C-alpha cells in the first residue's frame, strides 16, 4: 500500500511540479501521446490474459509487459535477459546455455510468439531462451495458470513475444553497434520501407550479428539472425503479413552442467569463476527457422478477426562433457554421487529437431444484452509439435578422469557409436476451441467467464505408445472499479498439464491437475501510462513431478516421483510505467511459500522472496542525458542432493544477494545516441544453480553502444 500511496502522490503532484520538470499532460494530443507511449515502460492495451484488447487493469491476473524501450535501456538482448529482470520470475541456469524459468514455484513451459504456444523441455537446449529481442516489439508475461490462452501448462506463467511489423509508410530505421566485456561485439540493422507508391505494401528487415567470449575460459558464442516481414493493406480494414525468421547460435567449449561443488569429505571445492571443465572439442550449435502468416480484419460493428499461422523448425547439434562426482581432496580421484552407479561424469553427442505447425484463429468484439454492452472472444487452435532427439553417450569412470585437482578440460573425444532415438521423442497434437465473454453487470462491475476445450494427443516415437486426453479448462474473473483509478479483482482457473517426466520404472507420470486462485488490486494513472498491481495467489496441485536425483536404469534421464498436495501461496506486486515524462520505473517483487502436504519445501532451489527495480531519468536541465540503474535482490536458496554413493544427502546453499546495474545514454543529436551499461556493479559472486555442482553468475561487466536512427 505504500507503493500505491506513492503512485497517487506522484500523479497528484503532476499539477504542482516545478516548472523545470516536464510533467505528464493527460490531455495531450494524439501525436504527443503516441510519442510519449513509445518511450514508456508500460503498454496501454494488451491482449495478454484473455485475447481481448484490454488495459492491464481490466485483466484479472498479474500481467507484466516488457516494452521495447525498457529492453533498450537495460540492453536486454535475448529472451534470457528479459526474463531475468521480469517481476516474480526466477531463472535457474544448469550451465552457460540452459536456463529454466520459474514463477510461483513452478517451471514455465509455455512460450508463445504472437499468441501461438511452443512447449519445450529444459533438457534439450534448442535456443529458445536465446531468441533475440531485436526481432520483437515487446514481451508479455501472464503469471499463474493460463489455460484459456495455452491449454495445457504449469500454473507458473505464459510468455508471449510480439513480433515487429512493417508499419511505416516512409523509409526509416536504425543501425547500432555494441562493444563490451570479454570481446563482445554486436551489430544490428532494423530497416522499414514502403514497397509501393502509396505505402499500402511495406517491408521490414532486421539483421544482426553477435560475437562474444566469456569470463569462462575457452567458452565463446556467436549468434547471427535475419528477420523479414511484408505487411500489405488488402483493404482499408484488412492487413496481411507474411514473414520469415532465421537464427543460428554456435557455442565453443560449453560446459554441460557446471563445476563439481564438493570434495568427498564434504568441504567446498571453491573453483575459480573462470574454470571450465569442457574440452576443446565440445560445442553446442542451434539453428532456428520460422515462417509465419498473419491476417487481421476489422469490421464496422467493432469486431475484429485475427488468423495466425506458423511453421517452425529448430535444430540442435552438440558434443559435450559433464562431471557430477565428488573428489578426494588429496588424490583428486572421484566417487559417484549415485548408489550402484560408479561414474563421475559422461560425454554425449546429441542432435535434435523440433518441428511445429500451428494455426490460431479468433474473433473479438462487442455485443448488447439486456440493455448493456458486453464483449466476447472466441477462437480455435490446432498445433502439431514433433520433438525428435538422437543421443549417443558414454560414462566416465574415476580412473578415466584421473586427478580432478589437475583437470583442465583435457579429455579425449569419445569414439561415438550410432546415435539412438531418445525415449522423450514425441509427437504432440492439440486441437482446441476457446471462448470468453466480458459481461458488464454494472458500470463499475465486470465479469469475465471463459473456457477452453482441448483434445491432447502424445505419441512416443520410440515405442509407438499413445496417450490421449480431453480437458475443459474453465476461467472466471470479476473486476470491480471501486474508484476512478482503482479496481479490485478475483479470478479462478483450473490446471491441466501432461508430463514428460518418468518414474524409476520408466513410465510417464500422470498429468498434473489442480486449481489456481488469485485476488488483487490494480490501478492505472495518466492515460494508463503507469500501472500498479498487488495480488495474492494460491495454487493447489496433484501429481506434481519432483526430481529424485537418481538415474533411471539404462538411460541418462533422471527419475521423478509424483507428489500430491503441493500448494503454492504468496503475494506479488508491480509498479510499471511513467511517473513523469522524464521518469520511468519498473519495480516488482514476490514472496511465497511452496510446500507438499507434509510441509516439505517444494523446489527449494528457488528464492522465496525476490525484488527487482529498474528506473531511468532524463535530466530536465540537460535533456540529452538520461541516467538510470536497478537492483535485483533475492533471498537464500538451498537444495538437498545425494551424498557420495547415495549415502544420505548433503545440502547445497546460496545466500541472499543483490545485483546492482547502472546505465547512461547521451543523445548527441536527434539521430545519434551513445549508451553505456554496467552490470553487477559490486562484482558479487553468486551461484545460478544450487545443487551438486556450481554455475557462477556473470562478474562485473560493461557494454557501450552507438545507435543511429533515420
């Protein structure tokens, strides 16, 4: 409530601020408002949550929108960067290339592009989190269960990336160059142009190259991408868009997991930050191809129709080595952490392909009933996702590795045999019909009711085993505008999530089922340029898969056990947007508990409390200069892992920590700007993975960039 009070005071102060502070003008002209909005951290209207075009205040769930301007200020260049700084989202990095994101204690497994979801498993890194933000206008995150949008999914969050389009009828664009720590260099061009005389057909091209080394020795990553889209006005009310995206990410000597945490006597190894267990022959390469089409039609009666279709192909090719044993402090010889499984690591040659074909069509608009105007949205969705992974692997014994104390990644490449199709290679088909309506019960009171029917089918490619489920996901939300700028809301939806996890016998776990409740208060100010949310949530789940830390016999996969009675409950808040024309801020946080029915912590490797703040301010006395910075803070985390040879458990810990970032931008002219960013100002040392091995977060680093707009 202190946050809300400060917002109200800031809004009221807009009328009485000093003359040298340019305050917000609520009655500004359309052009002025549009120009201001393009530089805001907030987005006034979004289809996140319900697919109806609403303000964030009218959506009965917690929603975060990361705008293009905020991505530019913080130099958030990948989806990985964006999610690390998003309210109530926690990233757990199992190595330099793989990060699993969580919200409210559960993994995020639904990632959408223009509203079409793709599901991926963190075991196979096909570069999802490395998607480059140069191609996208904004990122929308809806926290909690999102079955109305996505069908099956965890009650964590759904992440939607909204593509850039060719919406300029004149030639315009930008070019930028960035240089930074560890030899980083990045070049991006973003060009838009009309393709005919009246601008009814337009094109946009975004291309870039990113090359960097790392604080981790021998590790390097190169990324190149190109994106093209043509937008054509078929009529005054219909627009057709066709586009193509290609990206390629190649990494040299990437670690597969991190560095071992413990000696056999239980003391910490304390590897230096830059230590790399990966050999010179290790690599991890990804390629991504996406073809998409979009049709939008508006009608005179206020209705609109949207059709989205996509064909995606993502490829993986990697050879890597991992270590996961415990080592004698004197001799350096290793001991397995698993009972009856005498290995201290392994090598793997993995390739994979994910192919997605999907179409989504929906219409939304107003209708009248009982003398009041309401809104409706209805749609259909079909998707086919095939995941084919091939793997060859070999164990590493203690004798083969030798003295770990002198190990520097010098290990011979395995004589690879034929790669076999893995047991998590599947074809998943989904057919869905969904419907929602926003009923105006009274001027200040609105009720959202909806449901999604999903026919879900999974075929396991190795065995031909087929599983089919039919599910109806109900959705309900109530919004009450109790003051001019304030609303209270409550929402409910169910949870349905088939699992790829297997138990110790190799059988798939049953789908997760449950319920999700949320109540809260929202406000918006200054023509929705500033929004606030305070929410309380509770999620109840059964059949939740939890890692046992043991290997399924005859495979490399970890065995999971289904847990009933898992409950996550907590509080989230966020302030996002313009406090004045010169001052933008995003400030959010969460605190929650996640436990099973016996009171044991669920996913204890996640921080139970986390806050993130980032703000920027343009100096009124020197309008060319903008300065800012932020803080990310989280509480301690821990995880119990198997002790040597499975004899009990040891507890890995990471204390609470804060990371401080700074940035400044100077507009040399209306076209040219220079920017500097400094991350982890105080060079805090911390782990991004709390388990049997260490994965260090990045030390202090910097970047400088120049951008020319025309």
